[in-house]
C-alpha cells in the first residue's frame, strides 16, 4: 500500500495538532478539515484510507457527514470520535456503517492503533478480493473456450462487471482483468456474429425460442406485465451501461426494492435503431415499412431520427390491447427541462404509463469524446463510472426518484444501448453515401477487415432496412472504430479513446432492465 492517507474532521482541529504530528511521525499522511461540508468535498476528490470524524460539530454533524461520506465511498473506513456513549447514538452510528468509535478525550496511541487495525483490515479485504478474482481467472478462461448461451453470456458479463467494481484498488489484478475482459469481448463478437440472424428469424417464427429479449420486446416483456392497479413509470436512460447502473442502484436501494433483469440491444447499438425499436416494438426493417414517415436516413443529428417516439409508443400499446391507457411521454435533454420535471414528478402517477427519456448520460459520453477537460477528469473506465455516479447523485433525476419513492407506483428503468472506449482503429472503404458513425456503417461496396467487424450482406436477416439493392452494414467488434484511408492517421488519433456505440460488445449490447418498487 502507498503511504496511508488519513482525513481528520473536527471543528477544533487546531487543538489536535500534536496528535496530527504524532501520526505523521509514524509515517501517515494526514489531512484535516474543520467542518463536514469541506470534508465531504475532500473525500470526493481524494483517495483517503481512513476518516476520523468528530460526532459533534456545528453545521453538518458527524452522523450527517458520515452518511454523505458513505454515499461517496461506501468502502472507506470511518471512525466516529464522540463525547457520548449513549446507546441510541451508537445504534444510529452503527446503522450508518461506522467501522469503529472512540470516546473523547483520545490519546495519540489510541488513534494510531485504531488506524493500523483498519488499514490492515482494508488491505486484507482488497487482497482477498484480488485473490478471489485470480482464483476465478481459470474458470472464466475455461468458460470462454466453450460454447455459451445468451444466458451464460449475461452471467459472465455480470461477473466481469462485479470484478471491475471490486478491483479498483489493485493495479496488478486490474491489468490481468482488463486483458481477460478484452478476450471475452473478442469471443462475444464472434458469438453475436454467429447467433444474431437466428435470433431475428426466431423473433417472428418462434417468439419463445431460446434467445434473449431484444430491444423491440422491452415494452411487452418488462413494462406491460406491470400495468394494472398502480401507475407505471418507464425511464429510458440513453447510453447507460450495466456498470453505471450498479452505481445508481447503490444509491437507490435505500428507497426501492430492485429487481434487475437483462435484454440485448439490437444492432446497430445506436439511438435511431435501438430506441425507436423500444418505443415502436418493431425491428427497423418493419418500422420503415409500417411508419415510413417516422424514419429518415439523415444522420446530421441522430436524435432528430427519434422524433416520433410518443406516436410509436401509442401504436405499440394499441397493438397489445392497451389502446385506452392514459399515457404521458417526456424527453429530457437540458438541465432546465430536468429540473422542471423533477419538481412535478408526482404528476407522473396520474397516468397509467409515463415514459421518460433521459439523454444526459449519452451527452456525457459524447462530451468526453469532444472535451479535453472531461477526458482529463475521466481518463479511464473507473473515473468515467465515478463521474456518472456523481452526476446522478446530485441530479434532478435522483430527486425525481426520491419523490417517486413516496408514491404508489412501479418504475421500470432501462437504456437503449451502452458505450465502449474505442481504442483501436479499423480501416474501412466506402462511397460518398456511406453513413458517418464510427462503430457501424451502412452503404454500398463497403470493405473492411472482417476479423474486426461483423459484415452483413443481407440486411433483412439482421432486421435492418435496405436503402438500395447493394446496401451492406458493418458493425465493429471489440473496441475497434472505423476510419477511412483518407487522412487516416489524423482521424485515427482524433477518435482514439472516445466513447462510442453502434457495435457489438458486451458493454453496448447486454443491458439492464430494473424494476423498482418503493419500500
């Protein structure tokens, strides 16, 4: 472990300078804070190993600070320093997950022994998690060598995400893990390439066949069964991955009983296709046929291709015998729209079904690609996940969920697709009419390395429309992104390490559908 870093929070911290110096002489790095609000900010921005927290402070008291710290970093050990050993106080503190408590006045040796014990315990916990993953390494590698069903792929992805969250403190184990995750995505791309056309064929001929639910089946599979006595609120959070949902879930679990299931996004894993499929209940080839006015090949703004979601949802409900349902639809893009929505969240329960599209996570992903500042703030998966969690915790969306937790309703939360850090370029050749997206393309006479992409010569077999007799589609596998030969190195460098979607990876395709019931 690097030099242990302690945060000591006390409104009389100046009187404890000798204690701080004692810990520093013993090899600890000690930061101090005289109030709770500053302490929470420090925890948010700095990797501490232990927090010493005064129970009685003006402003935010110790228990309030404890709750805020645990919301930011639930694994961070906190020692409550108190003048009282009152039983009700200790029950409150223990309920808020303190790791130890000390009674004032404290002496330096007490503090030292407590910190040593917790630090060794924390290090042991991380070592145990790392050892557990390393013991599972061979099992995961063996699984990747065998044929896996879509259900087994979902289980494997859940396992990988769990280790991704648990191994954040062990760089050595993380490197091994990341290499294995890449191997898994390589194998997953081949699995999708082999199975996808069969899934599409069975969607019409044998809807109960052994295949995953797909985007166009989200509403009938997960939403309609919940409609009945209580209102249902469907949240579709654009571009939300399963690992990000896990961080949201940790914040929501105090307010809701949560049951998380999964579905697979259709290809391409891009908003015009996958989200239109959710709201229409149709594959793109059928959407173009039945609602020609709702589809355009103009890619200048992908969100302009999702202008008819409300009308498509009404048509889908009509087909499933819910044409008389009282339905509300909201699409929220700006913070101002979101804030107004949150202030009136109780109104959602006045409808049989409320559908809410939230675009912020997708905007964040695209903004990271365009902003050097955001790339600096979120240089890797861990930081990007943390950035998304921080937004959610302080967002109007979290406020709306907390309001709905006080209502009689059922919430279904899902997403239309995920995203992947695109780290490797793949050269593609196409004509001027070829689409511009980085993880998928359609056009005539496309050429690419077919080891790095799924090449679709007959779009109808993938449930996709043909724009002319020679339309092809390609979908990037693993973490590849498509670059044309013209100015290749310029665009290769421009788009490397950007968050993209449209291709075939676990992060983009295996998506959570969570059903939330207020506690």
